[in-house]
């Protein structure tokens, strides 16, 4: 969970990127944000992009989306409504909940692959945020990925963890593939809507679907 100072710092980083002072900024088309900050009701001032509640992060993301960058963000791991956390609450981003899938196949039955989380195959992750702000769900339980370096592995290693931070990169990858074959697709009318259309039958509006 982020503190407000970190949220402001990320907003500033996005603004710097937009100004072109970040190397390679002009080539960025998809951004994954595996992070969330609990801010409570009113986190999203809806179509006003943070201008009515002085939300610098929301303003920065809206400006970036307007410049053509698609944002894919973690819904958050508070087992609550995603509207309480940012950037998950913003309507301009693709918000991703987590589900468990241990075999890449539909229908429950595959065994838990990390034995740490009491989570049934093909079920909504117990820790995942939910609600109308969520656009899509993706695997986020027992996910093996790269991990920051420390101790015996100063240059980085691998780890298996669970969280919506592990789910959003799946969607960011899919959005990147879509963008690669639809280069003119814009975040609002293109990539975002395409992701929402393919979210399946679940509405992701309740704790479990
Ligand atoms: Ca919202
Ligand atoms: Ca499965």
C-alpha cells in the first residue's frame, strides 16, 4: 500500500515522462502499474481527472492517456471495492482483479501450485479487490516471476507470489500484443474497450462471481 507522498512522486514521474525528458518516453504505449494506495471514498472524481479533488496522480494519468498511453493497473489486495484505491479507481485505466488458475484451463480442479494460498482453481482470488471499477480479471495466484536482487542474489532472482500486482502484467502483455496488430488503437476507444469486451461473463461487480 502506498503512502500519499509516493503517490505524488509517481504522478511527478509521469509528468516528467510526458515532457520527453525521460529517455525513450515517446515510444511508451502501454504502462503497467502493479501498485495501489488506499485512499477511501471519493478517490475518483470521475470525468474530471482529479481537477475537483486536487489529485495530481489522476491528472498525470489522464494527460498521459490523452497522449496515447494505455494504463493497466492492479485492482488492489484489500478484499474490498476497487473504488477505494488508486490508480485502480480511475476510469481512464484498465483495472485488473486477480483469479487463481493453476493449469491455464477452464473448469475447477487443478492443484494449488504454491501451497501458500487457500485458493481453489479458477476462483476469484480471496484477496483481490472487486467492483464496478474493475475491467477484467487475470491469473494472480502463485505466479512465478522475476524478483529484485538481495543477499546471495544481488543481480536479481525469481519468486512465486500472489497479488493483483501479478495479475495486471498479464493484461498489460495482452494489451501490448493487441496494440502491435492495431497500432492506431487509442486507449479509450481501442485497447481499453477491447479488454472490457473480452472479460467474459462475469461482471466483477461482487466479491465472488
Ligand atoms: Ca471510477
Ligand atoms: Ca484452471
